[in-house]
């Protein structure tokens, strides 16, 4: 049994159940690299300030590097009696170099130490996630580029609304992902603040050079209030919120892939390698991957809500409830990373049925707005034009025709302003290309958006 770092004032051994319940080492071992990085920076600063000697600092930091290599190779057994990764590293250090190792924790508490470790960890994962987001963005842009000519119905209320380019639809997701990037980058600014030096809650009696540690660890600044610093997990919440919004975006494209790959739509075919089958129905090919991404979105929301809830009743400053931040954080990290990776690959494994999509965009009066706009150009007010086209649509429905299938005579019975040129006007591609307004689906605009995105992505 490992001796407790706080054992001095205790007469009895800790109950086995308490060790098990209290320990976080089962999951916070994921922070070992950050814990050691922070400890090395702390010990170098202690030496610079004359609190320990240079020789002691180099013994401590060398031993910490050896421990890190051992942990990298999985050489240690991390059992619950160590409580947490911070205790494990310190105990192992002391085992290696004796009493000198006992100086490392001078001016430090696990409270500011764990806050530091999580900040270093979140910074690391945000950088990784930003790279993965770029991969998904690249997949979207390549898909849009390779399917530039594909026309599809744009929907509102899941009802066919107006024809759009598939590329335009896909680029909408590129915009969402760009915002996700920004949200993580904003989060990073709040992550990059050094809490170390806050000690348990009130600051340290030692003359610690906090600015030096901040610089050493690449932080932009130091925390301004020790009580806030040890009890602040806002940056984890920021991360979880950014992750929730990102997952929501991934879930929306997933939902579309599920619907589009149904036989009812038949817009998209997902390659065999990215689908699964049924144990009973031999004909089935199911879109499990987008379904799973959609499903896992709920987990990440859950992670956000669980930490928000854990934090809401906490008095200042540190409370053990805060140990619960890690499993939520790690779960969100794992989920977001795998979902981004799968989405990037999945998008490279879909093919679109341009005929089905084109056919769908030519049925259901998707050019009705354009007909109204046509009448405005012929001198009607928009409201009047809307009314007239509404009546034409009703007539077409009753006569089982599309707008472009009506005769000129039939159309003229609603207004004499309609002429022969209406047929060209109602052509699907013309309707799309008429929207060459910034942000619109006109092909010139979409081509420009793709070019801009390619430049941004360096592809
Ligand atoms: N394992 C703890 C956590 O994750 C580390 C901080 C412990 N601090 C304390 N005062 N017991 O929050």
C-alpha cells in the first residue's frame, strides 16, 4: 500500500472502498505527459528563484523525464492507492531520487497542478481537433468540386423549395466547420492562462515567478485570482460547448446522408466499405456510420450538461466534485476525434446520383419563386405576382402538370404579362444561375467560394 501524501494527520488506514471511490488515477493517467511537463517548468522556476538548487532541479527534471519515458512505454502499474496521476508521479520521483524529490511540491498544490494539467491537455487536443476539422473541410470541398454540375432541390420544412447546386449545399457545411474552428480558437485564448502559483486556494508564501512558468509553458498570461484559478473549469465548458456545436454540425450532415441514401431519395450511394448489413435481411445495406455520428452527438451534449451541472452548486474554491470534469472531457475528446476522422473518410466514400437529384429538382414547382420574380420584372408588384403564381400552381396541381409543362395559353389566362420567354426563364439551371449574388447558389458564386476555400485549405 502506497503511503498517502496527506497521511500525517491520519491515524487509520484508508478504507479499501474509499481508495477505490476516491481515486482518479484510472482515468487521469491520461494527463501524465502534461503533469510532468508542468512539474519540470515548476522545478526550473524554483531553482531560478533560489528555492531549490540548480543541481536539485536538474536531478528532479531528469528523473521526471525518465518517469515520462517509462509511462510512455507502459512500464508502471498505476493502482488506486496512488489516488491520482499527480501523486503517482511525485511518489515515483521520490522513490527514484529520495528526499530531493520531496522538494518538487514546494509552493504548489494538487489544486493548481490539476488545473494546469487540464489546460495543457485541452490546448493539445484543440490543436489536434483543428487538424481533423481541416480534413473534414477538405473532404467537403473536394466533394463539391468533383460534383460541381450536380443540381438538387433545396428544401425548407423538408419540402422542395428552390433548385440549388449540390456544391452550394455542401459548402454550407464548410461554413459551419469554419465557425467551429473559430470557436475552438477562441476557447484556446481562455485555456492559455497559467493557474500555477495559486497553490491550494490563497496563493503561495514563496516568491514564485509565475510569469516565468507561463512563458516556459507557452501561456499567454497568468490567472489574476488564486481562488478563481483553482475552481475555474469554464475553459473545459467552453471546449465542451465548442465540441457540442461541432457534433451538432456533423450530426446534421449525417442525418442528410441517412435520408439521401434511402430508396425514397436515392440521392447518394455510400460505398460498401463504409456501410454494414443486417443479420437477418440479406438485401440490407445500412448507413450505420452517419447514424452513429448522429447518435454520439448526444454523448457530447451529455458531457457538457454533466459538467455544467457538477459546477453549478460549488462554493469556492476547489471541491472534489471537480474531479468529475475529466471523464466528461475525455469522453468528448475521444468522441469528437473519431467522429471527425470517420466523417472525413466517409465523405470520400459517397457518390451522388445526379439524375435522381436533377429529376427531383424538376418536380414540385421549385421555380415558382422565379416565375413570381419574372412577373415583377414585367411590371407587377411582388405581392400581386405571388398571388397570381399561387393560382397558377394550384391550376398545375389540379391538372397534374409542372409549371414548365403548362401551355402559354394556360398561363396567359392568369395574366397577359406572361410571354414565350417564360420557358427559358423557368429552366432549372437558369434559375440557379440567376442567383449570382454573394452567398447565393449561382454557379459563378459557388465556383468562387470553392476557389476561396481551396486557398484557405492550401489544396
Ligand atoms: N484528482 C484530483 C482532481 O482531479 C486532483 C486534485 C485533488 N485535490 C485535493 N485537494 N484533493 O480534481
